[in-house]
């Protein structure tokens, strides 16, 4: 059974690239890709992703708030923050909200895939 992934990323090119990356792989299924996380809790309940890739800086509700909404709706969902921020305070806030880890956007795709497998 493929790993169900939800992507929350406001950069259209990056979001589309991530969707294309996983679409070509049998072990992964992108169940939704969103440019904001205003309805993150509802999206988690409807699509039931195993893993969420969440940007921190999103329009509307921040990715940090999105993490809290997802964890409230589906606590078992693993959330990886996928961000350009190397700001310890923001990353700490993400972990406190329930994120399971984080990767910088400059991370190689193979490392992203490894993190999702874990």
C-alpha cells in the first residue's frame, strides 16, 4: 500500500515539482496538494494522509498553525516541515505544535524520500 502524502506549499513551481517527483514512484500517492493550510484539519480528515509536507510561511494560517490543526484532527499523521527557515525559534515552535521533524528545501530529493520512509 503506497504512503499517502499531503503537500502544503505556496510556491506553485515547487509544489508541482514535488507532486511530479512522487507521481513517478509506486510507493507514494500524493492525495492532495494545497497552497495554504487554512483548512488543514478538514483536509487531514478527508484525505487521511500518512505524511504531510508542510511549509512554515504560508498565506493565511501559518504552517505552524496548520500542524496543530492536523494533529488535532488526525494525531497519527506524521508531519515534516519543509522550509527555507533555519530559524531555531520557528523550528522549535513547529516541533511544539506536533511536527515530527523538518527538512530544508535545499535538501536533495533522495533525502526527502528517505525522511518520508522513516
